[in-house]
C-alpha cells in the first residue's frame, strides 16, 4: 500500500459511524476485512477495505444482520461484482485547511478541493496552522509533513490532541506509519493524484448511511 491512501481505525469510526470495538470484533469473527498493521501495532486500512466496511454498514442500515452482510460481501468479492455503497456527498461548504509550504502544491490542492465544493484556507507554516484552527476550526486539516522544517508530525499530534480535528497527512517521504502514530486519520504519498486526493477528503468528511444502534453492532451471525 506504499502509494495508496491508508486510514487509521479512528478515521473509520468517523467515516462510517461504526465503533472501533465493533470493527475489531468483526475482523476477529469474520476474517474478511483484515487491515495491515504498522510496526507499532496500529491498524492500517486501505481504501478498498473502507469501501468493503461501508458496504457492510449499508447492509445493516437496510436491516440485514451482520453475518448475512458479511456473507454477501464474501460472495461479491468472490464473483467480482462491484460493491454498491451509499454515495458520499459533495463538499457542501465544509472547510479544509491546507498546511502546505510549497505554493504550487498548495494551489493544486486548493483548486481541486474547491471544484468539489469545499471551502479552502491555505497557510504555509505550522504556526499559522495552529492559529487558523484556533480562529476557525476546520472540518479537516491537510498537512504536508515537511512544513516548517519537517514539523508536520508534531503538528498532527498537536491538532489531534488539542482540537480533535481529522488530519490528512501528505509527504514525498514514506512517513505513513509515523503519521498515523502521530494521530493522522489518513496518509497520502506525494505527488498527489487529483482524484485520489479528492476521494480521500470525501471519505474523511462524508456522512455514513450506517444507522448507529447498539443492537446492530452486536448482532449475531
């Protein structure tokens, strides 16, 4: 998954509305969606696995049991039939803070996010990022980990700890594990591909069709 987006289990909780304990239980019980592990033991989910879990959540919202949802998922995966998942809404004015010291890269992210309907604020230093989050808490922060002399990891940890705002970490370096350990919700390796960038942002900010109910999380197979 070196050049693919990866998501933390905390990101999936936000994206899908499914508790972390439930995701771990499903992983152990059904063994269908099994994430990679970082050296520190953190679960690393691929975008495909996000779609698979979203499919399960959508089936639960339709009234299907967890066991039946996973059996259907297995049949779809075995047959190659595309998964049908709830559409993730467009930006609808949600605010993304882009912390990027490269002006060309910042313009790139700004342009493609705005075309999807997101509001975008661009800053170029870690200090400005913290000040901007204090001034107006964004819905998502995109951080180049090399910002302000490679202060991006520290910035990820600070924003996660103080503001609980989801962070998409990006870098030309392979800092995937370090970014997720620092509290980033997801990681993308540069150079960024426009559709991939937009899809990850939409994932992290999209609303789930999963209906939160205690009984659904603990449904028997």
